[in-house]
């Protein structure tokens, strides 16, 4: 029997380059066609590209046949393979079965997790097929005292059993059967050409089976990446229990050697290449010993060399925050780019890599990122998700504008006109609504706007954006077709055909392929709700796409798996915090660790072991930077277990100068952090803005204010300056809400109509209230709540209205009084004015909030007192001047609350003179509009706080006047 041919390369060497070097060395002096007869099987597409590049760099020659592990069944099978069930169809089938199970009431889970649960079952089924674990083996597990839970789990696992015994074959099952058939065939009739597999650790059962079959071939060979030649035999032999050893980086190699019946010493070096830092590799190897044998640190640690030279090319960055970590890493990569050094950031945390990419963009550096962009975050992916979000919802202004402003909407001819129409419609919708646009409201606006092509534009929007409110179930094929039709129509815009730029470029092609797969398999999905469809779409668009862009080839960002491919001179290991690297094991809703081990499935620690292997390879690079943040977004972090072990090991080796070496590593990291802090620090600290009190020219100051604005002039003059001098108006909200402002407007209209109609009974008041709310309040819940409040206060209001002692003579009538000598006009619109039997007047103002007290009225809130002064001076059309006898604020908030003020003799005239004094003061150049002069409370907020830069100054700051030209 042929001795298994198992080779390996140590951590830190450029694996693809040395793999090619070893192949060429073994084929030296042979005819060129012998190399072409070699079948070389690799683990990833990136590894294949790198190997091809390495062959090309050696000159023109015939190349081996390069295959991926997943391509082996198709390429090497001796018999035709059965067709596979598409993964999406399998997941849709699982979702339908789970939905039926949910409807029976035999088990419970959130409906929103339907497709996530289906994915979890699909992954479990794929793993069972890869590891050749039958349903019967799992059913026979001893579950101890968990029989109730296990009974529920058996119901779910029955779905897997039904799928595994049904028609069709999954890709994992076909791969397993093809490899098994290949291995059996090779035992009888080995291939007539050499076969080699390189770069894989054999973490999956099917791949491990293929590696064993190739290693036993007469012309076969397996080359392992990152094999630890420094690991003693005793440690290899001690990795017997998977529950305690599977998280070790070399455990998968131990399993492979055990299956092949060979010892670690039988693994031969593929080439004579040495690791860039052999002494550092010994240190890392010792730090990664399985937890039960870390006592070997005390003995074997003394045999390590001096750690200062061993760690000379290592840097440890312990940043105070994630942002500081990203900037420090970006500076490391920038320096490498300037020095012409190939550098790679290896990190599983996509948030950190995106921060680093953003920081590098400051200097125009774009790294070569292997992960690309999530398809769901690409332009077509975002548009598809936004359109799907319309289903089952009433159209809102913000949702409509988010779609209309998408770069792919109306991406056909006439996009410029579309953008103009979008801008004009936004200004109209913010100001006038409605809160929930309809096809009719869009058409009405377009007809009144007079803008070219507005009617056609509104018709397209009414056709695509409106009419999707139905929340019931719809057959999935029909919903997918409607989704694609709406999206393509929006992208086409004014064009007569096509879909604009929706499906163009790499992201468009990937999105189109994903949606084509969904359309093809939709028949297996049954009927779904709009919420189900949105969750399904998120799963369909979960892949990633690499978009063509100009990158700096010497700066790379790689996932942990690609760490063995890069061949970089400088490697940054970022995000070395527990929960990030290694990531927390995904929760398994089906089987615990002991049950998985008994069934022969993979343990959660397998992923930790694979991540540890990637870490061991990456940290063996010629130069290494280890990086972590001491604090995350919400709490302090815990260092990665591997970094923690390394630090503890070095601190415990004073004879090997471990503490001094660790201090030097940290000092080098501190230098980078100091540089990052200095780079982010402005040259000089900016002085905080003073409390403003602008003094515009007298002729530019407002000559007309309303009653409500007088209170603002007293309390916050800066707001009057910003509104009337600078003419700045706050934008209406993008999404209108039933806020206090709307409640006040609606209440005033209800009471005005009630008084004008001469209402006296409760039924009339509630009828008017219901009609007004229906006309102005688009939110059913708000209508119900507000109508209930009016109902509760109706009796009290009717008693008040009947006992005012007067007759309403004016409601919501705007008036004005001009002070001729000051060239100033005061305007106002009291809610209600009653004529008392003695001819005097009673002014009434409704408040949906808390009415001002008498003290507040005398000092600041003089709205009704000034309205009384206007009435006594004949400021309201149709109302002759008369004495004002009474002022009443009516608080309509729950129970009715009245604040009645009876002006004393000459009080109204005194208030008017104070008003004249106030106006005359602001008619002088020396008077400034001070920000927040006398706010009612500390919770007061102004629409212009950001303009006055409130926060850089506080209420104790002295205003700084400034004359303006």
C-alpha cells in the first residue's frame, strides 16, 4: 500500500509562491507536458488566482489543471452526476413546512424568524450530508432529562428527514457521494496522472475524505498550510478529546493524520523555505497550547530564545476606542504604501475594515478589499429593499423621497427633469402634505405645478409607489413579479422600455442574478405576507459583490481565510477582541455540544480552531502589528484569548526578557496611537463661539410682528432676527406626525366651527370634531385618541361656553394695529371675542398645553393683553373699539382648565406703553437680538440653536453685540 504523501509548509511562508516553487522543482528537467498532466486542487478561488499568477511569474509554460474543491465532482467524476436541488428552493420548502407547523400550534416561534429558522435547518441538513450523519443517528441520541425539549426538536428535525428522503439531491450530498465514489474508484483504478490538493485544512468532512483519498494515490500529494513543525509529539498525542482540543489551530491536522494512520513526523516539508521569524513561531506555538496543558509554559518557556529579538518586528496597539484603532491602522498602512511595502489588514470585523477604508480615503488610498460590498448595501440592492418596503404599508413622504432620490431611479433619459420635479415636490409635500401621498394627490399637485412633464411624472409615481397597502398574503411568484415590475419601471423613468441602469455593472448583474433565482424558485414559496417577503429578500441579497474600482495593490484588506494567500511583508491583525476574533460561536437551536459530538457533527469550537489557525499563520508574517480597542461602542472589551495568552506567557518569562519585549511592543503601538492622536488634533484649539447679539441695520429690522412673536421677541430675540432679518425658516418635517402643533391647529378649527355654527349641545361638538379630524388627521390612532380627549372635555367646555356671560362676535379674525411714529405693525388673531351685556369685551384663547399663569402673563406672555389693547384701539375689522373686561385662557388638555385675568384700571394701556417701549428699543442700532434672553425653562429649545451655536456658550455668558452691515 502506498505511504500517504502528506506535505506541509510552516506558518509565515508565502504559501502559494512556495507551493508553485515546490511543484516546479519536482518537475525540473522533465518534458513541459508533464506539468500539464498535473491536477492541482485548491481550496478558494483567490488561492487559484494567486497560484496562477505565481506560475505566470516564472515564465511561459504549460500550466497544471487548476480546480477548486467544489469543482471536483463535476471535473473528475467517472459517471454523470444527478442534478441538485437549488439551495433557495430548499429554503423556501423549509419555510413552507415551518409555516404549516406554526399554524398547527404544536410549536411556537416568531413569524419574523421564519426564514432565519429555515436557513438554520438548511445548514443543519447540509452539515449532516457533509459529515455523513444520518437522521437515525441523531434520533437515537441519549438526551437525558431534556425529553420535552427534545420532543419539540424532533418535530423540526422531522422536516429535515422529510427533505433528505424526498426527491432531488442537495449540493452537499452530491459532493459527498461523488467524493466517496471517486475514492472507491481510485482504490481499484488510480488515475493515470498526478493529483494534488493544497491549501485546505480539511475542516469539512467531505473535503477531509477527498484529502485522504488523494494522499493515498500513487501520484497523489496533499500540502497543508501553516503546519506547526515546532509542536512536540506529546501535544499532538494529547489532542484526543474534541471537546477540549478542537479549538487548537492544529487539531484538524491531527484528525487528518489519524485518519491516514501516520504520525506528525511523517509530515514532510514541501520545500526548504523557512518561516520569516522561526523564534517568534515557537513563542506563538507555545502560547496556543491546548488549555489543559498550559502548565508546559513553565518548562518549555525556559527553552525559548531571547524574546526581545524574537519580537523585534511585532507591534501591539491597544487603542482607547474603535475610531482610534482604525486611524492608527490606517497610518500603519499609509506608511507601508509610501515605503513600497506590501501590507495587509487581516480582520473579521467588517465595521473596523470600513473605518480603516474611510480613514485611508483621506489620502486618496483605496485598499484592495477581498470582501467587496454587501449586495444588500449596493445601489441596486438598496433600491430593491426600498421598493419591497412599500408593500403592506401606506406610502409616506419620506419613503417616497428616499426612493425618488435613489441614483438608479429614473436613470434612463430625462433624469435631470426628474431631479427638478423631486425637489419641487419635496418642498410642496413638506409644507402641505398630505402625510400619506396618493396617486390622486400626486396628480393634483402635478396639474397645479405647471412644470414640464410633471403630469407624466406624477402618473408614473402613482402607478409604481401607490396602492401597495394590502397586508394579506400573496403567492410568492406574483409578489416577485410585481416587485420586479415596479423596480424596473421606476428605474426606466421616462424611457419607453428597458430598466435604466438598474442591472448594469457588477452589482446590477449580481442583483439581477439573485432576483432571477428568486423568480425561478418562487413557486416553492407558497403565499407570503409583505413582511415575510422583506425578510426573504434580505436573505436573497445576503451575498457580496466586488465592484470594479482603482485600488492600491500594495494595501490589502483580507478576511481571516485569505490570510494564507496574501504573501504580504507587513500584516496587521485588527480587532483582536474576544467576540470579534475569535467570533462568538453561533447559537445552535437544535443540538448542544455533547449531542453534536455523539452524532459526529462539527462542534462550535471548530470555527474557533479554524480562526486560531488563521491567526497563527497571519502572526508569522515578516512584520506584524497586533491591534485591539480597549473599549467598544457600549462597554469595555476583553482581549482575544490568543492575545491574552501571548501577553501572559511573555509576562511570565522574565529570564527570556518577556516583560521587556512586551513593553517594547506596546511602546511601538503607543507611538502609532500618539501619531494618530496628533494627526486628528487641530493645529490650534478653536475658540468657542460667544453668545450672539447681532445688531442689523435699523432699516433691515422687522416692521411687522404677530402677537405670538412678541413673546418670542422678549424671551429669544435671536429667533426673531433669524426668521425676519435672515429670513430663515425651519423646514417642515420630512415625515409629518400627529404632533402638538397639529393638535392645536385642529382643536382651534373645531372650536371655531362650533362657535360659528352656534352650537350648544354635545352631539354637535363631537360631530364637528369627527369631521375635522377625518379631514386633517391622517392617523387613525391619533384621531381616536384626540376624539376621546375632546369627548372627555366636552361637558366642561359646553358649561364654560354657556357661562361666559357674553355673545361671540368674532372668531379667528385677523387684525392689525400700526404705530405710526415707530413704523411698526402688530398683527394678531384671537381665538374668540365675546361681547358682554354691558358692551365690554371678553377675549378667549384656547390652549392645548398648559395656560400661562397670571404672573407669566404680566412678565412675558402678554399675548392676550396685547390683543386686548388692539381691540380697544379698533384693530379688528367689524369690531368697534370697546373696553376689555376679561381675559381667559382655556386649557383643553384632559379636563378643562381656565385662567381668568381681569385687567386692572389702566393695565391694558400700561401694557401697550411697555410694548411701544419694547418696539422703540429694537428700533435703535445699539439694541442687539440676544440669543435666549429669557427662556421659560432650561428645556426650551429653539429652531435656531444650531445657528447661534448654543452649547459653545451657556446662559451665564455675556452677550457680545456685533454690528452688521
